C-alpha cells in the first residue's frame, strides 16, 4: 500500500565475478523475518533463478511481459510455461527439499 516507499522484504545480491572462470554466480540475500521465513525466501530465490537464469526465450519472455507490459501479463501463462518447460518439476523438487 505504500508503493515506492515500501521497504524490501527480500533483497538478493548476485556476484558474477566467477562466472567467466568457474561458470557460477554466487548469491546471498537479506530478508525481513517479519514477513518471510527462511524456507519462503529460498523458494522465492529458486523461482527467480528459474525465470531469470534461463536460456528459454519463452520463459524469459514472461519476465519481460510482467515488467514492461503488465496489462498483457497472464498468470496462467506462467503455469503453462512451468508445465511445458519442465521447470515446474524442478520448482516442486526445490520446494520439497525446503520442507525436509
């Protein structure tokens, strides 16, 4: 309800310095425990990786639509992409790991 004045509940930091040499990007986060627990923050981070760190144009296209053409964004497109791309299985697996 506070728009731009709202405080962040989860901030992800990415460190790409090792991407060229090692093929990895390190990530850390700051979270507000008032709004999220660790498992929820991990789930959100996993979803960010699934949608932003993809080679599938269809998947990243959903991110672009959400960010730049919100009136055209359809939530059901996300569900369809998760089912079609196989990302849904990865996400479900990651969520199950967080429960154990």
